[in-house]
C-alpha cells in the first residue's frame, strides 16, 4: 500500500511538471543556488568604524503554485572571521517569489530573460560555542537568463535586516546587509 501511494504521488507530481509551458508556469519546480558578496554595516557588524565584507552561499528550492508565483524554502550558509574571531551561521526559512514573463508569445525558454522579486524570512543559530540566534528578513530582485530550456544564470541584489542575540543576552543587536550575487538555477517543468 505504501509503495502504491508513493507511485501515485510521483505520477501526479510528474504530470503537474509536464503540464507546464514555461519554466515559470504552474507546476514547475526551481532548484538554484547563489553566492553573494556582502557589505554589512550597523552596530552588529562595524568594528572601529569599518564594515564587514564576506561571502555567503544560499541554495533555494521552490514550486510554482500559479504562473509566475513561486513558494519554497531557502538555506543560507555564512562564515566570516575578523582577527582571532570566527563565526559560522546556518539559517533556513520560507521564500515567496514572483517571476516576470516578458515575452508570453515565446515558444522556448532558451534565451528568455525572467526578472524576479523574492521575499524571505530566515531563522538560525551560530554553529560555534556561543549558540547565538540569528533572524533575518528581506527581499531580493534580479534577472535570470535562460541558457537552455531548463538551466538559467541569474544576477541579483539582496537586502536584509537581521538581529543577532547571543545566548543569555537580554537584547538583540541589529544590522542590515546589502548583497550583490550571481548563481545558477535549474527548472523541472
């Protein structure tokens, strides 16, 4: 019975994916990852008046619930060090996005450009001994250029507001992050 249920779910899922006419149509899935360069400022990041610069990796998985509208999840990995101090963070949370189809008469995805806007909320903890909580929310905008009917490259800008609360602390410290990044995305449609 369990095998039959799994097979039925797989067939329904596959049927929904095959019904899509573009990568951003209802029933399509998106799997991607972006690497970002960040310039972080505010009380949370500045030391001696200097902002912190670092790199982050952010994979995303989503499902198009309607044409152009994606919901999914995102995981962020961030690691940086300044002097003898190093920090590693893992955060995860939901993401919702809207992808613009600039040419609805286009018959193939290859060569198409899909501008997009995303909103997200992330929560996680520092991996080292402090166990600090990290919460972030924000948005991302950019454009994806389709290299083939299933793979695209993207470039975007991400802004987020975050709070950092070390274990046992009474208050959180806040800051903002502005990132410019590029990535690669695959579509199942």
